[in-house]
């Protein structure tokens, strides 16, 4: 899943992966629902965290 992305993704890539806007992405990061960390001014999000978020929040 998401083989085209590096192991660490940016907010823009998070938006692509989840098909959400930047406001929602920052909300998920600030709330801790999607874990990440700051590298200077940039958020870095482990790809595995995004996959885990999808799996835990899917309605399948």
C-alpha cells in the first residue's frame, strides 16, 4: 500500500494519501490521531502511521 511514497511523508503527501485538505491534515496531526513530528517547520509523518490510521478508521 502506498509503494510510491517514501517511508516518511509530508503534509502534502498525507493529503494525497487520505484525499483530504490541508486544514483536515493539520487537525489530525495536532489532535494526535495521526502521529508525526516537526523537522524544522515541516511535519514528517511515518507512512506506517498513515496506513495504521486508515486500517483503524475504515468501515469495512
